[in-house]
C-alpha cells in the first residue's frame, strides 16, 4: 500500500499558492512541492492529489490519500465529481484539474481519508510546510488553468 499525504495553500484566494505531498511506501519516502504565482487554495489541494497519483508509475496500486480538503475528499468519496463529469463540469470550478484527476484516478485503487488540518498530524503538517514554503520562497510557476480562465 502507498500512503499519501497532501495539502495545498494560498496566500490570498486567489494569490500565490503551492502544494505539498508526502508519499510513503514501505521504507521509502518522497516529498514534493511546487509554487504558483496566482492560484486558489482548492486548486492547490486538488493539484497535490493529482501530482501524487501521477508520480506512482506502476498501475493498480492500492493508495490511501490523507487530505484535509473537504472539497477534494467529498467530491470523490461522495461521487460528486462523476456527476460533474457527466455534465462536462458546467458551472463547476477547476474543470481542467478535475479532468486531469479523472485520467489518473482509475489507474489505481484509491481511497480518500479526510483528516483535520493543523491538528498535529506530523505528515499533514509537513505537507502544509512544503506548500507554504513553495508559495513563499519557491520559483513561482504559472497556473495556466487558473490564469487562462480569468481572461
């Protein structure tokens, strides 16, 4: 089983933002993060999950994702995203990221677990630290999906 912790952060909503990911499999551990110059917290929460799943190269893995994002966890676990997909994400936020998520999601056996953020969970706290540091101190990338949707 692969254990994944994810988090996203933004300074302002919209504003500079970042995501943080911790992947654990047996004795292996990998941390990832990136920052963006203009984005939203929900986009970073979702992007953290996408990047984590895209990093897992061998298909068919059992993956447990721990996230403090009700937006992401509920959308998947309650099946909302599949209804949004049927309606081509009409009037829904972040369709570019949800479509990207739906391409990678079926390649693994994924289960989400919501955890309370900022509640002394060491891995969640580490993800938050990675996300905030990426947003504040990293080389900020362009979130084209967000910025292009604002034109």
